[in-house]
C-alpha cells in the first residue's frame, strides 16, 4: 500500500519527522508493507527550502498547495499555535484528508469541534505526538485500556517545568537560577511561560481527560498553578519530610464528579513518579481492572516526537483510529471544594506565642495539623515554620492563610502546596 | 457491531475476563459501538459450570463445542500449557476464527508456526496478555514503535522472581525464606520452577524479541540463569556498591548480532527499573528515534490480565493486528562471547597472600579489577571477598573462576553476577 503525506511546518518536530521518515521508511515498509511517501512539504519560512532539497521533496510556502493537492492522503500539521493550525486542519478534513497533529494547544482549545467535524466527515485525526512526545500514551489509553474505567491519573507532562524543579532539588538553587540554566541549555522554548505557568500541562491534561473520561473540560474551569512561586526553602523542607515537589496534572473521577487540576504537588519520594528526572515525562494511571500503570519517556524533542507522528501516519493508513465517545454526565469539581492534605510554610517572628496564634486560627477552621517543623531559631527575626495538615478543605486553608497573613508576627503571603499521598 | 466470543479455560485469568466483560461491556459498547457477547465458555473441570451459570452463559467441558460453533468469531484461549492449547489454537484458526491468547509458553515455543499459519489463513492472533499482564506493551511496541529501531531492552518480566528478590533486599532473608513467603502469599504458582529458574522470563523475552527484532529465537540457544543461587550476602554487597539485583530479560542488537539473555543482574540502584517493586513488571526500551521508554504495571493476576485480553478482543474486532515481519539476517550471540562487567564473590581463607593469588589468575586472563571489598576479618576462616571487574569476556571469567576455585584457600564455587550499567 502507498500513502502520500504532506507536512506543514518545519520546526524541530517537522524537520525530525522528515529525517526519521527518510531513515526508517524502508524499515516501515518491511514491517507493514506500507510505503509512506512525503509528497510535499510546507513552511512559511522560504529559507527552509534548502533543508528540504536534500530529500528531493517539493517545497512550498503555501499550505494550501498541500491541502488542495488531490494526491495527498494525510496532512501532518506541525506548525503549533492555534489560529492558522486550526484553519489548515479543518480545511484538510473538508478536503477529505486524514490529519496527524502534534498540536496540544489546538486540541485542548478546539478538540471537541475538530473531532466532531472529523467524525461527521468520516476522517481520522492522529494525535499521539500531542501528549508526552515519544510515549505511546494515546494508543495505550484509547486502545489498551478500552475495557477499563480510569479512576485517576497523575502526569508529569512538561519537561521544562520538571527540569527546573529537578535542578532546584539537586542543586538547591532558586527558581530563577534554574530557569536561566534551562534557557541556556535550550530546554525552554520561546513561550516558556506556557511551560512554567502550567498552561502546557493544562493542554495535555485536557486531551487526557477526553481520552480517559470522554470529557473535554472547559479550560478556564480547571485550576492551574505554575511553579514560579516554589522556593528553595519549600524544596528543602519537602525533601526533609520525604517528599518531592513536582508539577502534576491530576485527574480523579468519583462517580459523576471529575477533579482536574494542575499545580505543584508534594509527592512521596519513593513513588516511581518522584524519580522522573529532568526533561522526561511520565503518566501514572490507576484503572479498573488494569490496576496501576506507569508510562515514562522523552516528552519532547524532535526525534522522539517524530516517532509518535510516524506511528500515527501508519495507524491511520491501516484503519481509522477509534476514539472515546463523549460522556456528558460528568461534572468538573471546583478547586474550592477540594479536600486535600497541605504543606504550609509561614515566615514568622521567632518569639513566644506565635505558634499558638497560628494554631488557633487553623483550629477555628477545622484544619488539623499532622506535623510542625521549625528548625531555625533567630530571636525576633522571621524564620520558616512548616506544617503538614491532615485532610482539609481548600476553601478553609485559603481563609486560614489570609487571616494568618494579617497577623503582625507573620510576613506574608504564606506558602501552601497540596500533597498527594499517591 | 456484534462479536461473539468463546472462552476456553476458566483459571484466574479466564474467570476474571468473564467478570470484567460482564462489568464493562456496556462501557466498551458506549466507547466503540462494539457489542462483545460471550457465546460459550469451556473448562475441563465440570465444577466450573456453577461459576459460569451466574452469567447465564452456556458452559461445556468440550472445547470443540466452541471451536466448531460457526457463530463464534473469536476464540479466547486461557488454559495455559502447550500441547492442548496448541491444538485448540490451530483448530480455531483453521475454522476461520481469530484467536486471543495469554499463553506465553505456547507462543515462545510455537509462535513462529502459529503466526505463519494465521497469516496464511488471514486470521489474527491477539497476545497482549501474554507479556506483562496489564501493560499495553505489545501494541506499544508493534504499533507505537512501528517506525523505530529497537537498540536494546531490559525487562523485569516475572513478578514472582521480582517479589522474592525484593523481599531478600528489604528483609535481608535467604532465597528459600523469601520463596516460602511468596508461596504463602499465593504469589507463586504451582509450577514455580518456571518463575524462579527464569523460564517464564525466557518465554516473554522470546515474544519481545519477535516484536522488537522480528526474530523468534531458538529457546535452547538463549542463556538462562535463575535466581536460586543469589545469596543474602550478594544482595547486601550489591546494595553497598549502590546496585540492586534483578532478574532481567536482556536484549541488545548490534547490527546483525542479537544478544539475548536472562539472568540475575546488578543494576544501578537509582535507575527507574531498580525501583520496580514486589510483583510488578517493567520494560525499559531504548529505540531510535523514540529514545528511552519505560512501561510499568501489574504483570500478572486475573483482573489486570483481563484488561489486556479484552483490549485484544476489541482490536481484533475492528481490524487485523499487524505484526512485524520476520527478519532473517540476525544472529544470536552465544553467552561465551559476551563482554560485560561482573560482580564476583569468593569465599576465601583470611590469611596473607590470598588476594595476590586471586589477582594473579584474573590478570593472566586479562580481567581487570575495578574495586575490591573485604569487610569481615576472621583469621584462618572463610570470609567473602567481593570484586567488581571492568569489562571482561564471559569465557575468561568462567575460566578464571574455575581456576580460582581449585586454590586450597578458596571454598568454591565462587559466585559471579553480571552487571548492566544501563
């Protein structure tokens, strides 16, 4: 069998896909009898023509040269961003083409419409590359767990944020130093805010929510908190208490309620996902009857991601990927109704009676304390007091902290980080 | 779409599959529009009729009642063992049915013939449940990595062996105490020799070799060593040297040479697969362009394995699974040509000159020592001397150890365990 594809976008992933196809297409043909032919390649930057010429493939700067080409079966969209990409994907579907995309932002924002259009037109969308780079997560969940109910998952879905937190743990440096180091090493993309503020993780969480629960969440309703406020002090205390701080995408389903969140989280340091280091990604899934599963691998980068793009091209060539149907009777829980354990750090004047004042406010809001740590002693100066709470309401914690921050003995804002005891 | 299946074998996995289908078939139908109907169930044990009756499904003790039933589309073989299972699978294929099986022993022994028969008859075989229980490994490799060249993999593929080694690590107990504990907890099956002696791991290695390299290895040519000779002393020294001992399935491809082995291995304790605990399974894969991947989950047990059986039933109902074509120009390397680092433990008389004698023999065979540890000192008694070597030839190590064991100051046989620095 022959399939002709057109690639739009020659960034890191686009170039790597072209290289990988060039190198491995005969292997793919030997394995599957499928001959993948790159019929045309497009990039807005004319200077990319030179790169493409080494593969003797026609180049254009106009994506519609590919979308309107009746000989092309599959459009591979790798430009990123939302507006243009959406136009191209929708036009391609309407022209009767299947689509492969690595565009998590596009799917998180418009996946619902795009998938329903594809279904109407009987076309397929491959999006393995949109979550966790090289990890075959989309097919593992949608096909491997087709007979399972996902109870919860925890994901480390952004390599940049994980790299920064790992550096902070290992080298005891501040967030901004770790960020600078990541930038120098080229781990941080232009729009690093998306990584650091948890938006990229949110996009991937939305796609996984669709796969696991059939729900495209409204992005604005999902609680998202980035890592910029995590301090070296928190990292150190977490470690002392046998935890690690990771930026997690969290999903928990309880009957018809779905709890989706993105935030820095204390997790036990002997749990496998605590060990996920540097720019790697991982997803921990608990499903019935499958039990606990962990998927781990390179979450970004041209070559790894090209592996997923290519697996989609092959799958789509043989059969239409099936996707979960939307389940409508599930409601997103608001962060205020969350019940969780918390790590809290106050900067408090080191003088008698301070702990009593804090404890009184916490008790008045029904927050019970599991442990207190105060290591430094510097009379009449501000020193950290760290507490781990038992399970408490998020709304109570927020109320308590704002009251405590009003005390004259406290230098606010006090820090709080949610704990998951996995 | 409707599919009728027949299940042969109501052991742990068979019963769990029936239960899972009963519980989740409406979920599967909602997701995929596929209605899976269990048309008939077979077990040689007549007393299983009672279990089946709660599902209102016809029961028989004769598998040919299912195989010859023209209304059944898919035969699910879950009896285990080789001879009978092979007859049923082959008869089912010849009757035009697709087959789903969890039978690793059968595939390792006869996979080559069974897959070629299936290909000839244009039938499919689903075998996701044959390796690593609930982990969607077969589809991740055959489809997710369809465009990749696997360079190497390391697998913890047998939960029983891993459970025993973990217990030995954590509780500092002997192999036989750990085995007894595993037996009491029901982790060890009747034929526990298959687990402990690495045969079950070999079977799974053979299937993974087919998936990753297109090669069904001749089982007798693969080096297999079980865990019964691992002593608490070795476990302790390994830990002190920052290693863990795991029973690994190892595969490394170097051009046309394939190195396949099963043996206890020292691996660095901070590597993610060192953290695989108790009865869990894991596979670490290095592939190009995908990079490093880790799959982790429950490797056995009825409910987890039923998840994979069911995913195969669904996949086969929609499309024929594709499998790698055989690659014929790959040669298995013999264990004697292995180059590896080694952990060696001698029991030597604690008197002057012993180390000199040992070192001389090692040097004469070009084995160079990376570190030596001798902690105990008990004059004129046997005490352990532990060495880690630099890379050396397996044949040289064996020769050296047999020479050293002839020394009057040594109480043989000396222990050696291969090291993989992952």
